[in-house]
């Protein structure tokens, strides 16, 4: 497991690649995003994105991470086909913290990450949300999000994932039958 802080890698937001892409096809934004994305994210089998909830959305850094991936899967990037292969088939998780107990505060974020997972043919295996406003306060959340996060981590690669569509073959039972 590797822990990365986006602030250490992202210094700029996505711009119009037609105006800032370098002549060799590389992204022209000077920061360490390329290293984070190509060397850490693409080889990973799974990733848990963690963010505070700001104005009912992801933090700007986390949103920038998703936006900046475009520089590398766009057809104008020389190795886009390899990047797309590396982006697909991952296990995706989400951990959020907000000051509101209102469950709807995080639903838009959950939906956004679920759609990212579907777009990349990945599996959104779960999310955890803790409530707190000060450093360390989520640990006192009576919903026990820290225990939920530990369980998500333990089960991350084994947790069952289903996303049925009309033509998906499936059995008549959601869970294996105990004999």
C-alpha cells in the first residue's frame, strides 16, 4: 500500500491541452502529476480516493487529479492507448469527511466516482464517510467510520462487486448459498 498526498504532486489545474501541450505530446503543466499518474496510479490494482467535502463536492486537488488524467488518455498524447489500458479494470474506493451528518452532502461525490469507475471499466467497491469539523474529530463519529474504513481496506480486493445490466447473466441469488 502506498499513501500519496495530492498537494505534493498537483500544482495546477487542467488547461486547454491544445494550447499548452508540449511539442513531444507531454503535458505542459510543470508539476509532479505525471509521476503520480504514470508511475503510481497506472500500475496499481486499486485506489482509494480520500477527500474532504467542500461545497458538496470533492476538494479542488482531488477534482484536479481526475481532470488532469485527460492529458494522458487523450488521443493527442503519444502513449494514450497504453494509458487507457492502465486506467481500466481497477478496484476503486472512496473515503470522505464532512462536517454535516446530512447523507446527501456526499451523494454527488459518490456518484461522480462511481461514474469514473464505470467509464474506466473499473469496480467501485465501496465508500466511507465520516463526520467531523476539527482534526481528529471523525474518530469520535458515532457511526464508526474508522472501523468502516478499516473493513474497506481489509476487504478491498475481495469485496463482491456487481453492476447488473438488462442482459447480464446472473443467478437468482445475490450471495452464495450456504450448504
